[in-house]
C-alpha cells in the first residue's frame, strides 16, 4: 500500500540550449546564408529542436525548421546584428545567440584566361572568363598600364586608337558589388605590322599663284591603313612632309619662296600610317612668272562703245617696262594694246557686250608677268 504521506514531484523541464557556432556568408549584394550548430549536436541533455527564430535587428523575425537560413533585403556594404533562438516542444525557447554579419570584405577572384583576339593595326579585342564573388560581380575595370581606360559589365572589351606595330600590356580586374577589386589579370601583345606602301598619287598639276608661289594639286591614293602624310618633292629633293588631318581624295600644297622666272619640277609621294612610302607621282614642270600680276584693276570710265581701266604696278615692280592688255568678248571682237603706263582705253567696241580683260606686265626682255583679269560690260545702245 502506498505511503499516503508521500507527495507527487513533477519532472523538471530542461531549457533548450542556444544555437552555437553561428556563421554567415554573402551570396549576393542583398542576400546572405546563415548557418549554426543545432543544440542537441553538442548537448545530449537538450530536447530536440522543432524550429528556430532568426531575427535581423530592425527587420521581421523569420521562423525556420532547421539551418541554413537565407536572409534577404540586406545590403552587403553594411554590418548586421542577428539573433538566433532554438525552439523545442512545449514553447521551450532558448536564450538568444548573437552574431554580427560583417559587411562583405572578400575580393572577387581574378578574371581567368585573359587573351587578346582579332589584333589589327589600331585595335584588338580583350576577352576573359567571368570572375566569381560571394556577393556578386558588378563589372570589370580595364587598365592600360596604371591608367583606367574603361569599366564594363561584359567579359570583353575592344581597345582602339592603338599604334601600328607597337607592344601593349593591358590589365583587367573584377569589381564586386561592395567595391572590392580582384587581383590583376594581364595580357601583352603587339599590334599588326604593315609593310605594303600605298599606290602613288596621280593627276599632279602645278598652278602659278604669283611670281614666287605655286599651288600643287593631286589625287591621293587609297591605302589599307590610310594615307596620313604626303611628301613634296622639288627638283628631285624632299622639301616638305605634310599631314593629312582628314580623309580626302584631292589634296594640295602651296609652295612658297620660289624664284621669279625660274623653272621648277615637282612630284608628290604618299606615306601611310606605318610610314611606308609610295612611288613618286607624275612629275610636272612650272615656269614661274618673272613678276607678279598687276594689282587693283578698276574701271574708270565706261560707254556704249568702250571703257577705260587703270591699275597698280605689280608688287616689287622693279624691272617693269610696260603692259599688255587683251580683251575678248568671245563673239569675234578682240583687241590688244601695249603701253608703258598702268592705264588703257578701248574704243569702238560693241555695245551691251561683255569683254574678258587680261593685263600682264613685262620687262625689257619681253618676259611677261602672271595675268590680272576681270570682265567689263559696255553700256546698252538704248
């Protein structure tokens, strides 16, 4: 028979232990994975856990059945304080375990297999395999030496404006969403070399502008690189190398400081971007006038049957002995007058007729200057 004086003592319920060894890692710029050791794994007296409460301070509490736990809505550039509690049956809740999820400080892996492809005279394409990072890759930085030249999201980049037949080294670094940079990936290559000269210029002509100046005009050839310069050749000797700032089919050059009354021979050669020189163009000869053309022609009088002109002597007019004036209305009416003075009068012309006028100075030997020209129309008979 039982002792009626004995009392019933209830069994004491043990509180479940707190989760241990909390750890976390960033999986994207806004998410992380949190894990921990479950209580009964380290304490044989603990009851089995039926779930866990996970709270990021400042955010709603999450309930999960077991680790790991995915946290979202975060920012990998900040630290976060996290509390984790274990739950057993009968509303048995552990005290909180605290964990600080540090901001992402892990740099990405470097881009792998960086290569240069499609290498040309002036450009190349850099390609690489994607880098990896626990928080995600934001992009890639491309450097030429120590100089940042581009930031891209793709795993390739075309470098341009390179020099022909020149070695280059480029560096690519991955950048994660927290701003951390990976170690460098590096590639070295040499741009393509060109040894083919351009075709020779064609159609060279020389026009006298004054007694000491001539204008050269020619057609520049097409080249696979582009003709960047032209070389002016005078009497078989290079006198100038001129740059072509824009692409054009016709180029020109003004040759100055020539000697009046002298004959010159000119030719032109082309240079491409690699410095390859073409053969010389056709050669042209030009006889420079002994003096410049008369200046400032003006009509001082005009009638139905004539007009009067005057002008100033050529610049530096030492040696001028006289002037020759020709007129032509291109309809059968032509005249020519020689005289010592810088003035002339024509009479007996057709009314309402337009005359082309050409005035040249000459020296005592009969050598003529370049012409000065204008058009004059006589008055109508009405």
